[in-house]
């Protein structure tokens, strides 16, 4: 039986709940430990697993013992260690991979993430069997992922091929931001499905509005790579007429650990991953019950570059509730990264909370298309784009409504023709840098790779031109700028 045939049978059995999932995971875990022990990354932590006798004894143990007691003896793998030694995770020569990719490298060294044939087959089928509940060959999809080094665009193209869906993987220049050709091709080929990030879609819509073209309309939005809460989903649905899904969750280094169903809920792909949650209480297996913490990933179908107990840095929540779609897989939701919380005077402000207020629809008037928060000292300015020029009364009312989230700060808004470049780069730099630029904390955006550092410099110039706010000088202070409350 081929890998594709075997894995398809496994996926469908796990979806239906007819397979012994614990036995499957235990068997795959032992296979993973055995192969990972021969990588340089895990050579020390898994040295005992190079002994055939150890492996044979472990295979005789009950599945629950393997998944709890044996796994817990393996130390956690920190993100920093993987970034520094990502090629040490390889168990094969690099030339044996099918395609070479890396993560974006915006928060440290890029992580090597090449695609082997077995990895590509498994990940494509995991996603495809889920997206097949939403898409069919009558659809036409626009893939808009500006990530030349990362595997996401290529991977989703393969998923659409698997489903027999026409796709076009297009590109928009980060410097010019010109989407003319993208809009033309999407219209010519009647693209009714969008695959990509929320920030890129917002920029596409804003480009159309700014240039007097009709905003693109879709039936379904398959969004990924950025923290996208309910308020942002509803906002995108209003702009495009589509049903929006957080379509997948994962990373270049781990692959896709969760995929949406037709009910818009992310299901953990437990046939290919052993997942744990980590917090101050300890580290425990995801068991399908309600829980939350930092996700820890052990890959079960990635023999060419296995990861064992890898700390992702992502906060997730398992709901513990069965999904109306009928799948036996647990449901999870993403909560962002630990650093994606902004504290003002002891009050935490999260992306979802701010966006819920921003796009609540209260007060009528112009539609806010997109935004970026800029913080400097006691000033918080929300730069935003709108579908029409706002009135003074709308600006005043919106300033008062949004400012209540920022205790002890002076809040203002600035309506601009276009947001700075970083606002479209959430999938590369995270929400906190793409949507909340803290000019007091240069450490948050130091050491960026050259292309994004150039975008940062342009962003800082545009922010200063729009608001008068500049980064703090080392060892000095700036005079307090005026608050911006009218169109610039």
C-alpha cells in the first residue's frame, strides 16, 4: 500500500473516530523517537533511543504509558535552540528533499523548513481532506501570500490541486503595493475563493477603493498566518460578501497542526501530531477537554526533520466541546503569541478586544478598512484608512469610543490615505509589530532582516509625517507631540 493510500485511510478513520488514536500516536511516536535520535539536534536528548533493545521494550508497553511517561522524559525543545540549529534536525541529506524553504526569520534566525515527498503528501492530504468539506472543483481560488522563502503558498497550491480546484498564486510588490494585475486576473478568472492573510486582503480591498475600482467579492475566505479574531472575520465578510474561515494553523517548521471544517472551527490533526499544553502548572497532553496554554508540538509524520516537544510560543485553547460538523478531532482556537499583549498602566489590551470595539459598527458613518496603533510615551495614535472621508463629529465620537481601552494614555486617531508598510506584514513580524508600533521599545524591532528593516524605516518615516511621533532617542526624550485627530 502506498503512503498516500495508507495515510488517506488513517485520516478518514481518525475523522470518523473509528481508529484507536492512542495506539496510532504511540506507534508513530516511537518511530519518531527512533529516527530523531539520529539527528544532531536530538542526538543527546534521545541518545537512548538509538538502542534497538530500548525501542523493542517500549513497543511492548501500553499506549498510555508511551504517551505520558516516556514522552515526559524528553526535554522540551526551545524555539531559540531550533532557530540556532534548524538544519541539525535533518535526518537526511539536504539534497534528498524535494523543495527547500525557510521560515521568515523576523524574530531570529530563519528556520530551515524544506519539503520532503512524504511530508508534502501527508500535509497536503491532512489539509485537503478538511478543505474538501468547503471547496469543490467548480471553485476558482486566488492565493495571495507574499512569502518567497516560506512553504505556505506552494503547500496551499498543492492542496487545491489535490481537490481539483483552479488556483492562481499571485504576488503584489511590497514597495509599490500595486494590485492592478491581481484585481484584473481575479475578475477574469472569476476567483470566488481567497487564500492568504487577512492583512493582505485588507490592503487589496483598500487599493481597489483608493483607485475607484469595485472591491473584490468572494464566496469564501481561507485565512491563515495571522491572529484573526471574530471581529476581524466579520469585518472581512462585510467588505467582501464572503464567509470567512481561519482556515489553517501551523508554521513552516511544524507543518499544519490544525485545519478548519465547514463550521469554521479549527480541528487538531492528531493523526500527524502529538500535542501538549505548557504553562505554570506544567506540561500535559491535549486530551480533548477544555484547556489552554502554550502549544508544544511533536511531529509524527515528519521523519526527514522530526521535532520532539517543540515549544511554539503560541497560546491556544481547546474548547472541549464536540463540533457540529461531526469530526472526532478536538477543536482549538488560537490566542496569539505571549508577546501579543499590550499593557497600559496595568491594563492588558489584546488585539481581539480592540478590534471588537473598532468594528462594532457603533455610530455609523465611514467604514474603517484597516488600522495601525502607534505608541510613544503617553500618546497612543490609531492610524486608520476609511472607505470615505470622515466628518469631524465622527472623528470625535470614534476617538472617545476607542480611547476607553487605553487607561492613562492620551488617545487620538489619524485618518490616512494608506497605512505604513508594516501593517501588511503580520504573517512575517506578528501582530504586535504590524499593528502596534511601540516607539519607546526599539528592542521589539531591532535585528530585522534587510527587506523588513527597509519597510520599518519607511513605516517610521510615514508615522512621523502623519503623527509627529518619533522613536525615543537613546538616553534622551522628545517633546510631547500634538495629538492627530483629522485627516492627513
